[in-house]
C-alpha cells in the first residue's frame, strides 16, 4: 500500500480541498479537513445512463499532484520506471486480494460493505497513481495514447463482426 494519507495523497497544501472538484451524481466528497460533502455536477451524473467518473481531477491534475507529493519527499531518486512498474504490480495484487475467494462479483459490488468498497477505492487509486507516474517517467501522454489505442481497437474489433463475442481479433475471419 502506498504510504500516504488522504491530504498528502491529493497533494493538498492547505489552499485546495478535494471537495472543490465536481463529482458526478450524489457521491460523497472528502474535503482536506476530513468533512464529507455531496456534490452534483452539471451533467446530472449517473442519471444520464449509468455510472460515470467525475470530471476532476484530470489525469494531468493527478500527475501534478503526485509529482508535488514525490518532490516534497525527495522520492524521485526511487521512482524510476522499473520501480514504479513493480510497485504498481504489487498494488494490482492488493486489488486482486480483495476479490479473492468471492467468486463472480456483480457490477456495483452488491453485498460489499462500505469499508470493503473504500478499501477497493484506495487500492485502485494506488494503481492509478503509479500508472500515471510511470507514464510520466516514460513520457507517455496517456490521454492521447488512449485515443490512439481505442482507434486501433475499433479497427481490430469492428462491432459488426464481434458483437456479443469474446473471441480475440485473430480468431475472426473476413
């Protein structure tokens, strides 16, 4: 698990609070002072067709916040690509532990306690933080890389051929 507390993990230095971000739906938001608030974004959140992420912080915000956090602790000397990758893999293992022995888990995690959901949120956050920092160290612009990869996936998996199938693209015949 990453050695951070909520305030430090967000890179908060007293003049910014997490609750300043817009959150989709009526999800609780924890401010830097530990108070919980609810916010609704302009788009109406989940009412528009299911779960959605908040619009803030952006990936760039996360990169910047983690860079500040790392700089403040003089940890860049330890945050080389290989080390970040191995740390991220360890965090993925911690996510896996939360699902171990549960069998299939339905969307929305029915039957999970609030504590279990929060633990999952923290572990997934650790994975994302390491992923963003690894991309930064490797000079990979993640948002642009995602757009390129999605375009490639659309070519490899045309909806007209793969609809409802889990086959790999190499198994499809023209």
